[in-house]
C-alpha cells in the first residue's frame, strides 16, 4: 500500500516536487528516520509479558500493516526510484499518468509477491519465537537495535 502511494504520487507529478526540492526530500527523510527510531525504541521497551500476549492480540497484524505502510510512505527514495525507473518504459505519446499507474502497480505487485514468500517462509521462525521467551527477547533486542541503527543511518546519510 505504501508503494502504491508513491506510484500515485509519481503519476500525479507530486514525486517530482520531492525530487526537485531538497527541503521536501529532507523533511520526509527526517520524519522517516524519526519513525524508524521510534519503532526501535518501542520494540526495545516491550516486555516479555507484552510479547507473549502479542499472539492473542487481534490488532497486532493490523498494527504491523500500518507500521509497514507508514515506513514505506516516509521513504523518499521509493518516490525517486519510481521517477527514475518508470519513465524509461513510458510512451510519451500516450497517457503518461495511466502508464505510470499501470507500470508502478506491476512493480508493487512483484514486490508484494516477494514479501509474501518471505512471510510464508518465516512461519517456522515464528513458531520458535512463540515457544521461547528468551528467543523472543533476543529477537526484540536485535530488531529494536537494527531499527534504531537504520533510523540513525537514514538521518545521517547523504542524499544521493
């Protein structure tokens, strides 16, 4: 869904503003970095008890979905990717917006299929995590640390 937001923004020309405005790019970049750091800190602060209750929480999948969409929408490099990649395949004599939407949707569909395969293969790992509080704690520590590290990296990385 986050990728489709970028496809729509590119088709409407909104992503071109992000690409041409250093201030807009940096604003999205820093908000995205702050969100990653927030997710990392939240993950580290989660207790073993909260982690064990996650399996019984019906909103957990919904929260993960919204976190993923937010993270993708706040990734300015996705917008730049679509602006750099899709125009190579657009016929300038046709309806450019429709072509952007179609080609971008195909790209997002392939990315989603890849994500679904990874999620399906992660099932056995999830079973091991549910069975071991120690393993869940280590996973939370590693995930939280990586999210914080990624957020700091995004904030400090030069705009290429």
